[in-house]
């Protein structure tokens, strides 16, 4: 189980506008693509939207921060 300091600092590595990817173990497919954080993390969760979805209004998802990794 995470200690309190680790939990509180987890969201500080990401901010609104960052481009991230889903970690493979939390991904629905081999290539989920890139996601943009559309708000600053709060309480271990954040809202993201697909960068290249091809949709005029891309869907928004709420995901746990532990599911994300910086885009390489």
C-alpha cells in the first residue's frame, strides 16, 4: 500500500496539457494512442481525451494516475 507522501506527490508529475500513454497493463488494445490531460490531477485521478481520435468531439475519460506513463 502506498504511503501518504507517495500518494500526495503522485499527481505532481503531471499537469493539464501533458501528453501521456496508458501503461500496457491498463490498456484496452495494443495501441491506445496518446492522451491529453484536460485538467490537473485531483485525488489520484484525472480527465483525459484521445489526441488523434478522429472524432469532432473526442470522448473524455476519468482514469487513475497510476494507469498513465509519460509519452516516450
